[in-house]
């Protein structure tokens, strides 16, 4: 396979040859007749927080391998080649069943095995109070339990790479130490912790903030709060949702400038109903109903409260360029090489270079409109989506 276009961050059209699932070579295009002048080639968009899509919830009690593979079609359409399927707060046996099914999908599907760089478990060890808990069901939030988490990891076949928790829960600090020592990235999220407890969690090994600025109280002290503390902690990567709904443009711009591109991972946090048309849908996240609005916002039906997202990172990259002073190359880095670095996978994905795995996103970019249009998504040398 040969792809033609310009690698994001460069100006010269090239030909990228792919063999055996890897990039075999990159050569400058000899003449304009070869085409590709208006197509950009980027490392595969990599999203570390995908809760499901197309009506499939990875935390559902009736998840099947077929439905897992069905859900994957939606991020592929949006140019997301790599992602972390995310299991959220739920009864232990239900979460374990979901993780086991995700693991079976990796065993039965080469595409899933290549795309699912690791699993993300968001909860159940999160805050129980309104605000920080977000849309997670109160009755299933609980304190960290190492033996329970080991059951989660066994069900996942060792594939859990990120765990989101609230560090103020009893037993969280020794749990963070154990999880970090086992190779799991502990992310702080859905938390109302004090600044001191945030610092203690970082010292114990926490490395990331999950969707920073969301899963928080509606009102907090203007100076002494957990958002500023996480922004100031150089040890923490920041996951941020640039869908235009979770973070207002000035907040997105401020977070970008505070953390700088080297410590940001753009995430979608798309929910199980991402990809579906606007309307009201039944039980999701343990709530009665959620609504997709015409502008893509998802809220608890009849309320202003967010309940996940419906826009993938093709929109997120464009919004980041539109609302910050990040360049297109900067935004692509935050949605490709940065997640790869965070998960320690940057030796094989995250760059367009000879020898790297051919998991790539091809797109067109309309500068005046700040719009990204996906042309193709490639996973380990296989085209999984073409416009």
C-alpha cells in the first residue's frame, strides 16, 4: 500500500509505503501528478477515553464481542485509529463481565487487538458527592479495593492501563502506590479532594488528570481548589475534552497554556450514544435518560448537566485549533504522540516514520473554517474506514 499526502507539520507531499503493517519507507513525491497535495497524513488519532458508541456501552451487562466490534466502527469513521475502551462505575460483576468481553474482542479480532492499546477503568473508586461524581451512579461508588481491582485486571487479561479514582477516598494513597507499581497509570478524576490530598496522590504515583475541569463541583473557591493544584502539578498529564461543551473556549485556552502541549492528551469521553441522531435515549450511566442536542451536547434529560460527549476527536482537534493558539500540528500531537507517550507505546505508534506501526489517519483540513474531514483510518496497515 502507498499513501500520498503531506505529513502533518511538513509542507512537502510524500509517498508513504506500508508493508507488513509497518511503514516501510517515506519518499518525496516526484511531481504534483501523483496527487495528495490536499491530504494530510498524521499518526493515528489516539483517544484514551471512549465509553462506547453507536448505542453500545462498554459497561453494559449484555456486552458481546460482536457489539464491541460494532462500536469500533464509529471512532474509525472519525479518524480514531487507537483508543482505550473505558468501563465506568458499575457493579463489580458487571464491570468484570465487560472487561472480559473486551479482552475476548482483542483475542478474536486483529483490528481490535491493534486499536485497543489498553483499557481505561473510570471509577468506581470516585467521589460519591454530587458534582464531582458527575453522571456516575451513586449506589456503585465506593472506596478502593485492591483485591477487587485485581479481579478486574485478571478479567481484562492484564490490559487495564489507566484507572481513574478520587484520591480523597479511604485507602486511596496505598492503592495508588500498588497500582502504579503494577504498571497502571493512576488518573485523578471525579474528585473533590483538597489541594494537599492532590499533592499526596501525586507523591504516591498518580500521573494524570481525567477530563480536567469536569467531574467537579459547580462552584469552588477561586484560588484554593483541586483544579489549580492539578494544573500546577508538572507530574500530571491533563486529559481535556475539547468538544466545545465540556470546557468553554477561554478555559480550553488557559488549560493549553498552563499545561503546554507536552502534558496534554485530547480526549473525547464519548458516551455509548455517540454517533446516534439527536434525541432522548434510555438508561445510560445509571440515569433515567440522556439527551443528544442538535449541537452535539449530551445532558441528563431535562437538566443542564453534562452526561458524556458525542463528538469524537476530529471535532476536538478542530476546536483546539479554533479556540487556542495551538497549530494544527500541535493539536494532532496532543491527540496522537502524547497518548502514546503516556502509555509507553511511543516506540511503535504516534509518529509517521519508517519502522513505526502503520496506524494512521488521513484527512483534509479547511483552514478558513477550521474543519477536519477524515479521508481514511488505517490500523496496523489495514484500512478500517475510507470516506
